[in-house]
């Protein structure tokens, strides 16, 4: 299973090991296999994912991604039709429009007779490197950002750790807990993910005191930016900005990544670092012919929801 770290078998295994109950629906025809990694949430099936996950998608066995085989739409539709008999409501989110699996899923849901409503549920900021050096990348950043770096970079010493080390992870967690960030829901899961990934952890020091920390991973040439934190008392030194620049320089010039992925969320500061955005979609799908779905269909009708049309 290739692609983003959250579409890998090791990620789903981590979720299961930390309390999530997988409901994996599988369709097979000959050597071809498609899978929907799901879990139960009340009266609905939802993606096997959590707040750390950037994306979710149908999966396929082998080197051919979902949608790469002419049989996939029919196989997935048959699987969804069967699912709908016992689980008439699917709430699917974190769907990446640039992933052809999303279009495959939409087509299969329609073919399986589901009533759907869909919406943009989030935004992903990203940046193709396009062969640039860090200096070339930095030259295209906003002037105010480059000015901040010129003025503040000298106050912070940044160290980038290129492998998971327990003592460095503890330092990251200490900074995160002391920052203004919301408390982690499952820090042990994130730590286990860091242990199993190609990890980059950056620590920013002011006068030998750690004041900023960031956690990134690398996967198939893409740098995924997961967590950023700094101490409020160090704000005058812009530690988050300076440490992000140091991380960028390392992964561009040393790791030679081809793209950055800043996860979900449309925070304004992400636009300073990234060149583009793309939507993340959600689909609520109802097997409306099943009696168990009728109360939900009535609620949808009350909100003036109609049969979907294909997005352009």
C-alpha cells in the first residue's frame, strides 16, 4: 500500500493497537483485491482514521492503485451495495480530490444506489519543490517572512534530528505540553508512529534552552509536516518561523524532497510557506432503499438535500 503515511498498513495497525476497532470491507475478483478500511461510529461506518490522519482512501493489493484496473468500479460498487444492506450510512471524509480513488469512490457509490451529499470539509496546503534549492524556494516566500528570518534567525540555534531518539521525543513532548497547543488525544499513538517512520524532529534553542519543536516525516519523497509547537515566552524571537525555515532547508537541500504537505487546516501562516491549496472532501452516503435508512433520509429531506451531481 503506497502513498501517504496514513494509507499504509502500519498506520492502520497502530490505530488498532491503540483502541480503534477496524471494520475492513474487502472485495476480491481473481488476483484483484480492493479494501475499505472503516470503523463503526454510532449508526454509521466512517474511515479508519483519527485527527492525526491527513487523508483516507480505498486501498488495493499490489502495485496497481485503486482505479487502475477496469474492474475496480464494478467491484467497489458491489462491495458498497453489500455493505449498505446492514450499514446504510457511510460518512467518509479526508478525501483528496487529486487522488483518483476519490472519483472512483464517488462513481461506485452512485452505481451502488446510494444517495449522497458531499462538501468541501477541509483544506490542504502543499508545495511542490520543482527542483529548487532552499535558497530558490526562500526567494519566493513573502517579503515579511524573509525579513523576519533575517532579523530573528541569529537568536535561535536549531538542530534537526534525522532519526527517532527517545530522549529527543521526550523533549518534543515537553515543549508541546508547555505550549499553547491543545492537549494530545493519544500521544502514545503519535510516538509509536514516529518510531516507525522516517522521522525529522527539529528543536530550537535560545541560550541553550529548548523553546520550539517540530515533528515531520518523509514518505516517498514527500515531507509531511505533522506538529509544530513553541513556548509563548519566546514569541519575540519568532521561534516557530525560524525552526520551520531550518527544517525546510534540511529536507530540501539534504533530503531532496519533491513536495511538502502541511496536512489539514487553513491557517493563514501556512500560506507563507506553501505555494498552493487543494480541497479535502467529505461524502455522506445513504443506502436509501434500506428501511433502516428511511429516518435518516427524512432528516436529509428536511434539510432540502437532493441527489448529487458530479463535480466539475
